[in-house]
C-alpha cells in the first residue's frame, strides 16, 4: 500500500517543490549517483543536487545510516552542501527500525527540499528504513516534488529491487548475487553502482536473467543518472565522468530457471545501452531519446542559400539547353559575391557552353 500523503502544505514551506497552489505536485527528480562523486574540484553532481533542492533556500536532510563512519560522513556532506550554497543541512540517522519510527526524524524529512542518502552498506540501509515511517517520509518527499539523491548504497536503494551483496565479474553466474527490497522510487528496476570500476556486469546480467521484467541500470563512479517525469514518461539523463549502462531483457532467452549452482548463465537477446554524459533514455518506453542537432545561424543561412542555388539551377536546366560547366561557373560567382560583397562580373551570354 502506498504511503498516506500529507495534507497540502504552504508552498513557502517547501520552496523546492515548485508546484502551483491548488495543483497536484509533480514527483521530484531522482539523482542516482554511482559513488565516489567529485567532492574536491568541480563537484558538478553535488552542485546540481543543491540547485534542485532549492539553492540558497535549500533545506537538505542527509541520511547516513548506510555508512560506518558515523558523524564524520555527515560533517563532510554538511560542509560540502553549505559551501555549494545550501541554506540548511540536517542529519537524520536512524540506527534501528525502532529509531526509524521517531516522529522528529520523520518531521525533518517532511520539511526538506532535498534528501540525500550516503554510501555504505545498502543492506543495512534497507533493513533499517524500508517499511518504516522514515522510509515512507522519503517516498512522500519524492512524490511532493523534493529531490531525492543518493550515492552508492543511497543509489541502489532507490529502485524497487536492490542488490544486497554479491561478487563481481563479467560472466553472469547462478547465485553470484542476492536481492533485497528497495524504496521503490523507481519501479521495475534494479540499480547497481561502482559499475565499471568493480566489474559488476555479470551480477546485473544474472539479476535480469532471473527477473526479465526488471530493467538493469548500472551507474559508474562520479556519474549521475537523473530521472524526471516529462509528459508522463520517466526520463533518465546522464551527467558526470562515466557512463550509465542499461540492460533491457524484454526479449531475453535464458536458462536461469534450470541452471545449477554457480554455473554460467545463458543470456541472449539483452539490449545494451551505454549512455555517456548528455545522453537521455525513456524508461517508460525503454528507448533511447535521440539527440537533436542544433544548427548555428551561420550554418542555417548557408544551407538556405545552397538550397536556393539548387532550385535556381534546376529551373535553368529545365528552361533551356545550358551546360553544367556554365552553371557551375555562375554559381561560383554568386557565392563569391555573397562572401566579398563585390559586384559580379558581367555574366556570359546564356547558351550552350559545353
């Protein structure tokens, strides 16, 4: 059962939600970061998160439950987000399912414009917050328009199915990984992180071979897959240094249902998408969104001139018995005129110059 939505709040209370008074709020963006995001130089991904959270008005909640570093990881993200312009950063660190029922922690999330889940042990994160008021508050935040982001473990938990643990490797093998339930912010998907750096192709292939209704998403380090709702479609856009790998098993042929322990799996017909920064993918239609080429004003003018020349040439050829060599010379003179602005030389008499 989906979480109960809170009563509509004053827009001033949630500046990042960005919805019109009286209108149903749109779900906020999901920022799925593959881990090891740049924290020292350009920090592009973290800047984007702060901007999406509300910029100077941002109220960000950091959930470090997956991390074993305690308060240290909170201090790191607190300093980073404030340096990048966030107005307020608060920690929400339940360490047990009992603590995840704390109404004060729920209130902090309900008032946030951005929720950020750190890396660490994703199975611990799932075991502590999924199915608790804190977990439901994260889902509510997304549904009312707040941005929900997470790195490494905080990325994996955003999908409906989550990699709990497993080994790396290129070849999919039976039982090389196990799944747990995620928050379900992104439905019918499974997300893996540190994807290329830790060679996790095989385990993502194993998961979709066993559950071909799932879309497999692998995110490299210092790379972000941002998912937004556009015209009723979930659209994934890539930023950062690496790539997002998508495995679509809709036409899969596999022997996963009969393979024995630890044996390699048959996985044929999987559609592979490798998406670098700037690429976009329609998760609803499971299709690449092809980039639209932009033509500069200068190039557009040159193309228009070339089309006009071709039309005139075709008209001249149709109107009389004029040789191609003469037409080429006349076209060259017209181009030179447009370039230099000089008056053209007297044209030759029309006629057969072949």
